[in-house]
C-alpha cells in the first residue's frame, strides 16, 4: 500500500462523494481509480457498460438488479 498525493480540491470532491455513496474516502478514491483505469483500457465502453461488465465478472446477474 502506498500514499497518493492529490490536490486538496480533488480530496474534498472524494470526501463529499464518499458520503453520498456510503463509502469510506479511501474506498471512493479506489473506485474512481479503478473505473478510470477500466475506462482507459476500454475506451468504447460507457460507464454503465463497465459497471455491467464488473457485475457479471463477480457472477452477479445484472437482470436480477432491475427495478420492477
């Protein structure tokens, strides 16, 4: 594990987003880093496509998550 230096404004954005998403600050930053990395590796996919791909990789059928 290492330390990542980020701008104070970005840290504040992470802090505020973490409260909304019910994640720790570190978990929110990790999520954004992971999603950014996946987006760079898959530039033709939308955010929703990437989330769907990750849910399917975790054996969580996306159809089970639809709202009736």
